[in-house]
């Protein structure tokens, strides 16, 4: 099997002419912008960009065996177009000998080239809402014609995704050229159609770069590829796994996913749809293929080890047969996590969710008592980092305990005897609960513990923030300098630093609805509590103490006592 060559423009033409597709065994597109620009830099430098492997198969075979194929993404969009559209099914056929190419190796590179040379990139801007269309500006790939090759820089030729407005600014002596335009011209056209009309005839660097860009993308046969002719997807899968398992291009779960798809070709669409649905719940989550695959195995009482041999045909068919029930259990559980106030910002261990799904899948109820216990479980499992190491063993141990427990209700007492690596458990001691108040500073763990202390908030209806009782800004030097303490002494530097650390710990935190938190903002605690509604609704508020900042020490001590007692009632 000898390799053959094509120019980049020729392979792009093949994609445009619907001669090249992606088989269902391929993963989703994952490259970042910097990987694309580095690929373009390598091309300009004349570096090899790897071998491509194409599966040549007749359209009649694809239609007869109902193999799923996907088209290339052209205009990538983080929200609206991040997965490949399905190819026609069945394929229209002009003659029985018509063939297509399916990319077995080189998908990420070829997709990147297609987006760069034919389409656009719309990445989400930071600090913008996902529902805002303006958060995804359309950008195309531009090349700075004043780039010059150096031995000192990591990147020799500068490529960048820009909006048309950004490219037009031409700051810092840069000349931004829209890369896709170069494919329209022959070598003979460069001078008369590009260089002279743009006034670059006397610009040696720009002229050299535009000529080199054309040579690399249009003339040079940079695409080196092998062609495989097989009729069976199983034979192709073997080649696919052999090609990809030797390097680090694909993760283990990517390869396993390809195995699932080979036995259930709709798996990709089904799992993509489920992930899209659950990751949009509430403020958003980041569940992955890995989570779905492991949870499927978990629910069906199979080994949770993500190995190729685990996903034999019989196992995959079992997943397929039970998919509706699996999907419902996962969606119900994510709805519950949203109700508990979890999202991608405060969810640390997605593995910890699988036992909750298992309980639901086996017929478990989400009544008020079970919800309280499930909230306790997901908080403890994450705070105690039960799934930090030996997660498969931890999952299996919890599953065995759940099997032995009643299926219609959930109780932590059924899991208290389970022991994990390092002699850890899901039980807390009095000393461990007291230590929480000096261990955790504001973040995901403090939110989880506060959610136990504020169980009745409507988390799924309103966004709740962690709020400092004594405002964070109240400890700044200009506000705390010269503060007189209750004993009549002036605050010293050591006390200031101690208070600044402790202001972020559990005893100085509460949960407030987002708008209330914004209103409170830097308001001193003593003033905020003068509003009757605030003082009435504030939880774990010690009585008979001053709420002035100067009394921070006693306030923290008394509030910790109240919160610690409540946590012990919940956790012990």
C-alpha cells in the first residue's frame, strides 16, 4: 500500500464536491485556534503535516449496510455548529461504482484546513452569555503578509482568526490577507490580480509571502495519504484503532466510543443529543462522552473499566436496548443536581454522579427524604474526594451497597459501612466537621457545604451566590486601619492578615440570591442587618453579639458554633 499525494486545494475541492466524508467512528472536532494557526505555520515552513488515511468505499455498500457518515463542519460555532452534520442517507447514486472517501486518520487536520480555507470560526467571547448571539463573532483566517521567518520565534508566519473589522485596521505595519481568497487564483494571476491591485509590487516581504502562500496551498502536493478499500466497518475499525492507539492523538475514551459506534451507528447522535440536553440545564454542566459511557456500564451492572474488551457487541446492544431508560435516569438526575444548585462552576467530580443515576435507574424515588439524602451524598462524596483515586473501585463498592439497600428510597446509612482506598469513608467525625471551618475558603467546597445548611432555597429558579457576611472589601487597609477592638486595643498587622484569610472561610459566608447579593455588595454587616427583612431571613445569625467589624472575632466564633451544630445534625 503506497502513499499518494494531493495539493491542499485539491483535497479541499474533494470535500466541496462531496467526495470526502467522516465515518461515525470519528470523534467530534476538538482543535483550538492556536492548533490551526500552528498547522498553517508548519505548512508555510514546508514541514510535513503527517500522513492521512482514507477509506475508499462504494456508495452502494454504505447504503446497503446503513453506515453513518458525516459532512465536514465549514462554519464552526461554539454553540450552534460544533458537531458535524449528518451526510445524506441513503447516498444518491449515479452508478454502482461511485465511491467516497471516509477519513480514518487526519480528521482534525483536514477539518481545520477546511474551516480555515473555506469557512469561519465563531468562538464564545469571555464574560458573555451563551444566549447572546453577539457573544460569537464570526472570524475568518487571515495571514500577516509582513510576517518574516526567524530562528528565535516559536511561530514564523503569523496567522490569526479575525473579524473583517479587525483585519481592516492593519495596526503595527501588519497586512492581513484573507487566506481563503488565495485558492481562487493561478500562479499566473498573482501579479495582475493580487499584488499590483493591492499596491504590493514594491513590498518585497508581502510579495514573497503571498507567493509562498499560493505555492504551499495550491501548487505543492502536501497531502500524503494512504487509501484503504474494505467493505466491512469491523475491518475498518481494526485499522482505525491500530492507527490511533499508538500515539496520544486520541484519548482512550475516543477509541472506545468508536467501538460503540461500530456496533450501534446511531450512538454518536444519541449521546451527542443527550449531552447537549443535560449540559444546557440550569447554569450549564460539562458532562462528557466518558461520563455517559461509564454510566451506561455502571447502570447495567457491568465492569466500569473503560477498556476495548468491555464494549463487545453484546454489551453495546444491551446499552442500545436499554437506552431510553438510561437516558431518562441521567436526565432526571441532572435535573435534581440543578435543583440542588450545582453547575459547571461548582461541580468537581462528575464520576460521583453515577451512583445517583444508578439509584434512579433501579426505580428509586425522588421524594423529599431521598432528595435530602442524595444532596448529602453528592456533597460528601466530593468534599471528601472519594473519587480522587481508584474511582472504578469506589464506584463498584457503592454499587454493591446500593444493590443490598431498598430500591425505592435513598439513605446515607446504607453507604456508611463502605470503605474506600486509604481507609476513607462517607462518614464524618466531629473533629472533621469542626476542621471544615478553617480548611475551606470560598469556592466549590464551601458552596456545597452551604447548600446543606440552606436546603430550602429554590436553586433551580434563582441563581444563588456565596456572600460575605462581613463584606470582603471591609478588610481593605484603608477601612481597617486604626480599628479599635472590643478590648480597647488597636488592631495589629498580624490580626489584619488573619482576618483577611478568615473572611473567606465558611463562618463568614452565606447564600444570597444573585440580585440581593449585588444590592448588599460592600454594605457593612451591621448596616445590612438594620433592614428588618434581612435580619429576619439571615440564617445562623448569633444573638447578643455586636455586628460591627471590630467584633469580627466573636462573631466568627459564635456563628461557627451555630453552623457546626447544624452540620453535625446533618452529617453525623
